[in-house]
C-alpha cells in the first residue's frame, strides 16, 4: 500500500488504523508506556482505531490481535505487567511497591510464542496499520532507528524523520550543530568509554579545563535524566562518569549553570511550525532528576512561564531556529537554561505525554486539547509521508 493510499483508505470500520508504539529497549521503557497510556485514553476513537504495539525490554514485538480496548482505572503499565515510573522510583528508594502482575491486556500476545523479532513484526505491521504514533522514548525509538525501520516498511509515522531524530538524540552532535548555526550552548566536553578506561586522569584533567569544577555528567544518548549526575567538585566526577557509562558508552559533561531557570518551548508542525509560549520547570530537588520528573508533586510544571515578553520572544525564536537546524517535523520540545544569558540545553523530538509532561500542557494552552493534539500529529505524519520529506516516502512522485 502506498503512502497516498494509506491516507485515504482506512480500515474496514472506516477509521484510520493507528498503531501506538510503546516500551522499547531503553532505560526510558516505563516512561514510554506511561506516554502511550495517555495517548490510548485520549485518542479520538470516532476517527481513529488504535492498536497497541508493545516492544518489551528484550526488543521483542508484541503485536495486537485487535483494536486496543478503552483503558479503565488500571494503568497500561499494570496491564502489561511492568512498573509505572512512580512505582519504579519507590522501589529504587526502598519503599513498598505492589508486585508486578502478568500481562493481561487481551490484545497482546500472552506468551513468548506470540512475541516477534522485529523482522517478523515488519511483515505483519505493513498490512495491519495505516500510521504509527510513536511514544517510544530513548535509544531504539527516539534516535532514528525505529523511524528508519518504519521507512523500510513504508509506514507513515508521527514526529521527526531519521536524521532529525538521530541528531537531537545525541547531545554532542546536537550541540555541535547548534554551534555551527551560531546558536548558544554552554561549554561541554565528551568522551567514550575506552578513553576513560585507558587514561582516566587525562579525561578528568580535560573535563576540568573545558567545563570547570562544577558540572553535569550525562549519558550522551538518553533522556529523562537517567544516568545523570550533578557534580559539585572533582572528587564526585569518577562516580558520576561510572554512572553515566552504565547507560551509554558515550558521555557528555556540561558546565553547571548555578541558579539557572529551566524553560521549555514546544514546537508543532512540518514546514510551517508554530512555537508554544515558554513554560518553566522548578524542581523541589537540587536539580530536575528522574524522580522529580515523574512523581507528581516533586516539581512545579508551569506550562506558561512568568517571562518578560522580550525573553519569551527570544526563546521562541531560538526554539524555531534549533528546530529548523535539525530539519524537525511533527513536534519537539526545546529546553533552555537561563542563568541570565540564554543557552539551548537540548531538544526532545518525542517529548513525553505523561501526566507530568510539559508538551501536552503547552499545547492545551495554545488551544489544542490532548485528543486534538494527537489528531494533529497523526495528520502531520501522514503529510510528511505524502510530501516525501524522507528519502523512501513518495520517491519518484515528481517524475510521474
């Protein structure tokens, strides 16, 4: 089925068949399922027929046997048999957490015999859905790999293409690109695991020369503050580096900007994107860590920041410039650190849709309810496929 056929040939019910992708092999697995939960609850079922495609931690695909039922009080994570981000935080802190239960969602495979490797899943998906709604965060979902997989299958999908996804996911490449476009980023230094193992003292010396005593150490290709550490002095660096290396073989160390405001702008659109008014995050912890991101009440998420008009306009201008620099599509959230001067921190091309996420809150203030936002993202994904924004979509149309 061609991309143009998909946009005009819905399933037998007359509704467009939307595959909602959740899970994945990254450390952001639980966050992804939480985002998919929100999408499944809010999607307009009069227009769309949702199907859940769950990717487990081993990378096996659990394909739907039918449309996803409406979710009740139990979260999707519980139905699949995994923790919610809140439960995960409680477990890591030694609190009592309800035991995991076996998968009980009737539209997913119930045993290993029904779990497919990606190559097998590709053949089945191409005929099963009209468009993919991506809620898979982190590596193997947000970094261009899943996007390329869907390109090979000829399945339209929401969000950025392969290149923009890969560039934004790699914090080093993203910052290099921002510098190339004369967009402001803070000082940083990066290295790979072999360099750390071979000459740790040299790496430590280079970090101190490049970014100073206080720094933020992160896995270069992960989100949700997983593996991230705020370093107060040199003595804390080695353990922070070891923590980041648990999640990625590539580490970035950024200068710590004490007292910086954390401001964010959502972007929506393809060739003529719009930028939402900036929002602000104020963590109750020393910094905006995983716990404060996904446990309600541990951070103040203000989708409309109290920002002077000049600052707000500058943030929106920079967000749009960054989005265009990576050739973004669909949606993204651009994060800023503002200690006075404005610095672009990073870009998230598949921002979260959880109950604590900034992006859907900003969209709502801009006049888009969550069902409307989901529909708009699906339309933008289909538009990208029709207009051939990626090499495999619409190839040869100009020659017909």
